[in-house]
């Protein structure tokens, strides 16, 4: 993902910052504990596409 693109992306729910997980191809919102998938280089920024992060999963 392009670093400039990542700088302007925010969580669609809370408008908070996102953490890019390269290995998992996800953008993670720490506040909402949601992980938005990246498919073919395109972030899927819909709540219905996101997975909820379990309480035991660390968000770095």
C-alpha cells in the first residue's frame, strides 16, 4: 500500500487512525477493534466487510 494513501484513510465508523497489517492485508481500527480487509490492493472500508477482533488479539 502507498504510504500517502494510508495517511488519508481513517476508520469509516469513528474516523480514527488505522494500522496497516501487511502480512494479513488488513487495516485495523484499534478503537472499534475492527479489521478491514485489503483485496487486490483495494481496502474494503465497509463495516459489513470488516471482521471483529477478539479481545485476546493484540493490536500493534
